[in-house]
C-alpha cells in the first residue's frame, strides 16, 4: 500500500515538473508593432518639409495613415523633395484652390503597394488617388533594373531613391513635383461669344413717329410733273388768245 502511494506521489511530482519546464521554455511575446506613420518616415528624410506641410494642411496625411492600417492592398507614395517644390514657377501652389491642392497631393499616392520590380510588369497608365471632372488622374511609370521613371504628360522625373519599401507602404523620393495634366495641362480655347440678336440688321436712324424725308429721285419726279402741268396750261391760254384775233 505504501509502495503504491509512493508511486502515485512520484508520478504527480514528475507531471508537475514537466508542466513547469514547458511553461518556462515558452518565448515571451514580442512588442506589438507600431502603426505605420508616413510623417515619421518623411521626417527622417529631412528634406520633405513642404510635402509634410501640405499633408497636414490638406489632412491627407491622416487619411493615408488610416488607409495604411486598414488596407489589404497597401499604398505607394512619391515624395517630392523641398528642392522639387522650389523649382516650381513662383506662385504655383498659391494659385491653386484648396480642392486643387488636395488633388495635387493625392496625385502622388497610388492605391496599392508597388516595389520597383512590380512596376516592370504594370500596365500604363497607373491610377492615382486623385480624381477630377474627367475621372481618376493617372500617370505613367516605366521601370528597368536600374531606373524608375514617372511621367504625367506635363513633366517627368526619375525616382532618386527609396525611403521605405516594406508592405503595406512604399515611399519613393522624386526630384520634381508630379503635375497632373488636368490641372496644369493646356487649357482648351474659349468659345467665341454668340452675336447679339439683331446685330447684323441695319439700324433705322429715323426718329420714331416722323415721316421719312423724300429721296432725291422722288423730288425730281415731283418737279417734272409740276413742269408738265404748267406747260399744258400755257398752251391752252395761247390757243384762246390767238382765236380772239381771228
């Protein structure tokens, strides 16, 4: 009986020892990864102050960060440097409406994640997140093993370097601001104004309610008729006068 109790006790002790050893060998969970933050990525680059200001003023920065942490497709951002904005024609940004500034910023954001290799097999034109009266704004991206070019139809530039390329976000630095054709392309010529009603008709300068002056032909005709009446009257008087002497 004592031997049986000892065996049970030893079995329980061994089971407890195995359980404790297994629990001790479990790896502690690592820290939860912080949400992706485009602002912090650009701040580390130290040459994107103008873009950061536009992201804040248009509130597109908050929109991008919300999409990044709730998207299965990811995002790609082309980030113009401060020099790129400085090379724009003076007053370009100030001439844009608030909505146009939003469209300009969104034109630099693609609605999915692209690596340089993925651009090699992507069909052009590539959709952006900007939209306008003519629909979604697009651009063209051409890629080789050593170079990535972006063209808008107004300007083009090379991707100078990659700031971040881990899914779900890719950020590429560009040396020019990407100008969408819908905002910066040539404007269609303005239509000619329609002629005013009655503009081709000669205006009657005769004062209202007054008879028109007779023309020169009418005056001549009237004068001729008067002379003919005087001539007939003279002939009749002459005949009568001659007859009185016969």
